[in-house]
């Protein structure tokens, strides 16, 4: 099937900016239908006409372009962009969107070796046009055909039903380092459990807010959510290690089908990943696992954030203004027609 690529890339390349930067993003629509790109979680303060959703933006017609202009004001964190019209997200068009702290503002953990972007999501072999027609007819989409990790996969759970030679994403790392792994569920409906074989996930941030640092062996990420984990490459490099994203709330036979696999490759690895995939949560008799795991995430408050730093100011300063004290010089009415 065809995918929606950004500058020839699927997924699209990261947009990597610093808080309070001003962005100009020029989008050329090479599709045969209207397009809008939205920046999920980016606040766009006082600039809703660049948020890329129908109602505040006119669609970009085929073969036209539009430049989004906005400031990432007083924000940090892990987000992603995607097309907001016509169910196009089901065919791609998404990529990471990262807002970094300014250099002189410290973060509440040691500087990682580098960022690693992992985009996980359910995937259907039908394109977004066919899927949209199914929904418009009142029918459900059914179980996804697989899960992709950074546009590759899925897992060959059955050599008869799934062909061999499937290419998987390889994440290259050095031993003895710590990496910031930014994980985004870019799927359309499926909750995915994310895990890395024999490695802990230290949760540190979600969508612009630092969290109380907590270790997890696996983590449920619902559609549309983004999380940052610190992952230490502290394991024996006798083999590579599996990175797994599998569907939740399905029976075992179906969840095997809806599973994506990537490979964590140490530079001194002596062989490919081996053994069974790390298992998902066994919550057959504990249906509240996912809910309680989400409740275990605690955001860092202003006071806790300051206490965790030896110096510096918080990343986000707010100033209070009384609108009643501002004199209006004139009022202008603007009418926009699409």
C-alpha cells in the first residue's frame, strides 16, 4: 500500500526546536486531496490559526502550499505532528516534534547520550481512503493487520501466515550509556504495550511535563500519547535485544498478530536477538492493570522541580496580567472565508 511520506521519509523527520523559538513550517501538499498538519499538544498561544485543524485553518488544496507560523511559547517536551483531515493519519504523515529546554535551564536528570525517537502504531493494509469508507458506512475497522515501529515490521508470529524477510527497525547504541527514548503512539485506535527486552524504562516526562522518576519493565501507551524514558545500555552484549509494541485488551492469539518488533543493537553485540519476545502484562485476572499504571504516573510540581535542581530557574515562568488594566486603542473585526 502507499504511505504518506514527509520529504520522502516514513515516518517524517523530527522537528527539533527550543522553547520560545519561532517556527515557519512550509507544507507542500502533493496529495490528491486536501491536507492539514496539526501539532498535537503544542499550545500555540494566541495563534490558533496555525493549529492545523478544520475550523481554524482552511485546508491546503492539492498542489498548493501553506506556511505555518507559530512560537513554541513556554513549553518543553515530547510531541508529534500528523495530518488531521480525511483519516490520512492511518497512512502516515506523522513525525516527532520535540521542544528542548534552553541550554542554561537544567533538567532534573543527567544529560543523556542522545535522543532516540520511536513511533509505534497500529497498521492496516488498506489505505486511509478505504478505511474512511468503511467507517462512513457504519462498520467497524476490526483488528489491525499489525503494528509498525518507525514504519517497519510487523512481527512474524507465524511463518505460514506472515512472510519471511520482513525488515525491522534497528536502534544502534553504545554500551554503558543512557539514552532518552521518546515513544509516541501514532496509531488510530489501539493501546500498545511498549517494552525492551531485559531493559528498564525510567519514566521522566510526558507531553511537556516532567514526572516523578519511576522504573517500569513495560508501559501501556494509548493512541495519541507520548512518553520519555531513560534507558541505560547496561546489559551483556552477547546478543541484540528485542523492542516490542503489542496490542492490549485482545486475547493471546490475536495479540500475537498485532505485535511490532524492532531491534536494540549494541555496537559490540555478538549476535542477533534471540529467545521469545518479552511478554506483555499478564492481566487476565487483573483488568485494572492499565488504569492503575496510568494512575502511578505523578507529575513533578513546581516546588519539587526546583528542589531537584542545584541552581537555575524552572523552564516555564508565568506572569499574571490584569486585562482590565489594558486600554483598548481600537477594535478590528476580521472575517475569513474558506
